[in-house]
């Protein structure tokens, strides 16, 4: 069996082959859906009591009051202080860089005044309170705490509430340390659909939030979809993907490792390389075979590459860019000479890494941009998580008496045309 | 029976009364859900053929090919030319103002370069193709065509495809005229869930879009929710609302008519007035009674005001602003002296109308800002429809060789901490 699929973009049936490779069944599990609906209804109705019951049932943590499940901020600071110096410094450096990048995303309110004195504008305000879901167990990544909490704090959200399950009572120290670095305002040791419900609807002890962000398992994803509308949510992410465009000048071992770094996330992760140089693709293939046995997560990588990975021979870099726009990848590495020039041709990608030194892993942790990115082709219409996800806009309209004379006539004409007479009369009352 | 509810914000149980007043059951109809799921599945699988069948069944329009359902742009221009001069001018003036306001919302790409040569930034690009749903029959508003299509065109979307059902073959001339004014690129006479499915999945004759916007009935709303993820959608809107804060200095008839202008939309629409002056509230009540019989849509207004409307006595304007932030209304009129100063205190509202000349109806048609606004308290976390809804962002990362030395160490440390060795190795390969 092949280590990774080998395709040629100029085969007659390449279009169909690519479609098959990219296909991903996001169908929902009916049993999970029903279970989540019940938990949410229960939390909505009974509040704290229901949250405590589910926490005991699922996490085996018994508490008589939500306060017992609060993790004091002092514990987070203590966890940070207890980290090995190098790890602490890495976390703080990463946070500084992520904060600096996101500062550039802030948008300000604006207004303008027309000749007749009418003022128009847009007021930009942060949300009041945001919830951050952090998974328990192995999938708890401190980098994810930084990437989700920092844009909210940069946006000016006064209260970021983190929820994270502590199965059997075991806390993840580095996640708590990251919460301290990111400036999270409150931490509660609850998880699952019950935590999402508590954040969305509010309970006696947990104030409802305006938006819930952060990754989670199928239960959490289902709960987020269901509370959407009551609160905002971030995108429900599909499996992670990388697309590498290479001209054959980057060491093959580097590119093979870049593919691994995506594939090691999970068996459904997708790593694809596009290159016009057939000999180079052979080199990468050989490197994969050589390096794979040494990887601690070799089994996951092997399955991911065999089922969903591909080395694709393209005619030229021009064609590679066209395919990239079709795929609209979450991560795109352009590992070529003059990478910035090729990046000009890219219309759809979550993040574009240019040049051979820009490995995706640098962006995942500390380059500055967010690592929460649109997956499964949604980069065609959505964006990386950012400060703009925690700010919202209100239109500002102050019509002058003079302005009302012009606008009132236009509005009345259009309102009558739509059969909305009260609209028309309301506008006409403002005419002198 | 009272024409409109009368509440006092300083009653002991006001909190509960307000909650009851605002409550709105958005529960979904199971039969609609099932029917929509079937239609979408069918369109996804059989494409044009299914769209043609459903169009014949639901709209009683028979066609053998989608091309027969295309409405040529020349027909839209002809519809515009056939409008009475005053109506045409009003439509064009409104479009000019909406376009000018939305031009200010455009965001540009940016980059910055660090001391070691590492470049970071954000690339902003328009979507490739956007679908605009326009309802058939009476709910077809030309203003809505402008408000949905213009931000997409300002964003630079090359192709805006409008779908609108023509039941029994009857076209809405003023909607087609608005499409011509807004610069819509293609118009197809299809509607319902089948049109949403065609736009989302694409068919033999209809290219799939990246996002679908625009209002519709319960079938359309359900279909939009279901295709979300495959494409982007705008918010699924609840009933429209207005909240008026008045200090008692605006003529009572004006304010009563402003409440009507919301209530006439539909029986679930909500119109609420907050005022510290009890005598003024009585005046507005009397004005409602006096003016209501003259309104062509009196029945709708009467039901809306009696069930969902309220005149609320507040302690002072300070308290009115607090209640407004709690309600987070779609439309907020601050009909007071020094309205701009009170607007400073508003954190959550779709659009803020300041001063007695700024009636909501002016904003609905021609002031400039969008009339597609967040309803049902979602202004706490979402924004008016805007140019930003048709642009998306890609992160840009070009790490220099020197930069990789710093970033590689941070990333490797954090990656090892998370147990992701391929991430760490990929970063370490970039170290000299």
C-alpha cells in the first residue's frame, strides 16, 4: 500500500480524483444530537442544579455548588509560576506576538457629516462577556487558550469566562498557566454540552455570555450549533488541512515534516503537496518513508497520509495556484522562490505562509496571526478568528432638519411604493 | 382591551414583565424541516431537473431548461425605464446614498515588517460569487434588493446572482428595476428551498455561490440554516423591532407614527417606547387611538401593538439607556435633546437614530446605512449587514531566515509541551 496518494493534475479524471480526496462526511450523529438537546433543555430550565448533576455524571466530580468548581485566578498564576522557565518564556513570548498582531485588527468607530448637517457613522463596541471552551484531557492545548482569549481581550471584552472539564478532578496545569498569560477573567471546571448551555442561557451562578468560542468534541460542537442565535459562536471546525505549493527548492525533509505536522493532528487531517517537479515529489515520498518510523505519532500520520494525503504533480506553479483557490485550504504554504508574487494569485486561504522558512508550525504557535482558521473550503467565505469576532457595529444616523426634507421625500416615495403607509407618514411628519 | 401595554420600569416585577413582553418562540416547524431537507437533497443530487420540477409544482411555472427561467438584465433595465420618474429618481437617490455609506466600510489589506525581516499581515479579498434571495409576492421589497446587493458590489464581488420566485409567471417590476440599479449580475426566476439549494450546491446551469443573503419565508430560512457551512449565510432574522427613547419633546403624533411604522411590518413586530414623562405617554396613547383607524394596515398594527408593543414609564433617561442595552434593539430611536450624548451610553443596538428628525423610516430607505440589522437581542454580538460580510481575510506570514531562529525555538518548546513532535521538528528544521 502507498504511503500517500500520488496524483497528476493533468490526468483526464483529476477533477473527480481531487473531489474524492477532499470529500469529508460531516454528518451528525443522531444519538449525540438527542442527548445534547436534552442536556441543553435541562440546563436552561434548572440552571446550576443540572450543571452540577451532569458534571458529576460525566466528569465524576462531585460539588454542591458551582463555586466549588471555580478555579481561582490565583491557581492559574501559581501554575504559570511553576512552569519550567523555558516553557514559561515561550508561552509569554508567543502571547506578546499574538497580542501585537491582533492589535492591528482593531477597528475604530467613524462618522461623517454631510453638507446639510446630517451625521452618519458606525459605532464599534466590544461584546460584554465571552465564553471560551477549552477541552479537557489530551486535546487541551495552551496555544489554543492564547489564540481564543487574546483577540477577545484586545477587542476590549471586559469579561472572558473559560470553561474546561477536569475529569476525575485532574487539572491541566499548562492550560491554567495559559489562561493567566492571556488574562482570562474567570475559570470554571465544567465541560461538555452542560458548560455550553450554562454559558449560553446563564444560570444562578454563571452569567450568560454573548458569544462562545473554542474547540470541542462532537457534543460540544452540537451544543454550539444549537445555541447559535441565543449567543454568537465561532465556526464549527472540520478536520485541519495543509496545502503546500513547492517549486522543488526546499529540502524534501522539511516539506515531508510540514506534511507530518498536519497529519499528526488526527486521522482525518489532510496534507497535500503540489509541485511541478516529478523527481522532487519522489524525493518527498522517500523522505516520508524514511522519517515516518521515528515519529511518536506515526500511526496517526500513516493513516492520515494514506487516506487523505496526496502528492500532486502539477504542470506549473500557475496551475498550483488555481488548484489552491479551488481547495481554499485552511493553511497554504508557498514554499518557493518569490513566494510573495505567487501569493498575489491566491484568493481563498485561511493563512498563507510564504517562503521556505515559514512553516505552518511557526504560525500555529507564535508568528502572531491566529491559528483558528476556516477549514473545509470555508475560507471561500470566512476568515481567521480575530478581534473583529469580538467587536460588533451599530449604525449611527442623526438626520438634520434640513436633511429630513430631502430624505423624507425619497423615503415616502419608496415606502408608498412598497405599500408601507406608516413608514411614509413617519417620514412625511419630518417635512416642514 | 388596551391598545398597547402600559408598564412602569420601577414596578417590583418589571423585570419579569419585560421578559414576557420580549419572549418570542422561534421554534421550528417539523414538517417544514422535513420538507426542506428532502428538497435540498433532491436538488443536490439531481440539479437542474429537480429545480425545474419544484418550480413547476410550487410556482406553477413550467420550463424545460433553467435558461427559460432567466430574466435577462435587459428586462431589468426596461423595468427601470418604465418606472414613474419620481419613483425611479427615489430608487436611484437611495442607491447612491447607500453606496456612499458602504464605501466607508471597505477594509484594505495590510502588512508590517519586523526588524528581522519577518513580514506579517492580513489580505482582504471579496468573495467570488454571492446569491441574493428576494421573496416573491407582497413581501418583495425593492429597498431590500438595494440593501443586500449594494454592499456585495461595493466589496468587489464580481458576480451577484439574484433568485426570486415568479408565482404563476408574474414578475415584480420594481424589484427588477432595483436589481438594475444595484448592479445585480444575473436574475433567475426560482424561489423557495429549491433556489437556496441550487445556489448552495450548484447545478448544471447555476454555479454555486459562496454566500447566500436576503430575507425569505420559513422554508427559505430553514434551507439557509441547513446549507450553512457549505456556504455562508446572513443571520436568519426574527421579527423586526423598534425601541424609542423619548424625553417628551417630540410631537406625540410623530412618535406614535414611528411605532406604527414598525408594527405595520407584521403582527409579531415589536414597538416599545421608553419615557420618563407620564403625561407624554398618555399623549402618545391618545395619538395611537386617534391615528390608528386611518392606517391602511390598521389590523396588523393593532395586533402587534396589543400583543407585543408597550409604553414604558422610566425613572429617567439614564434608566432608559440601561433598559435599551438590556433589550439590544434592532432599531433604537433616541428622540431627545442632546441625543448624541445619550447615544454614548448605548452599547448594544443594530442602528441608533439620534434626534427627532431621524425617524427609522429614513434609515429603512435612504439615509445610507443598511436596513438589514440584528434582531431578537442579537445586536449584543452581531452587526448590520455590511461590506465586511462580503469580504474575507487571509493571514499573511513570511518568516525571514533570521526570524525563524527566534520563532523556531518558541514554537518547538510549545509543540513539545503539547506532544506534537512533528510540529516541533518542522520548526527546528528552520533553525540554522
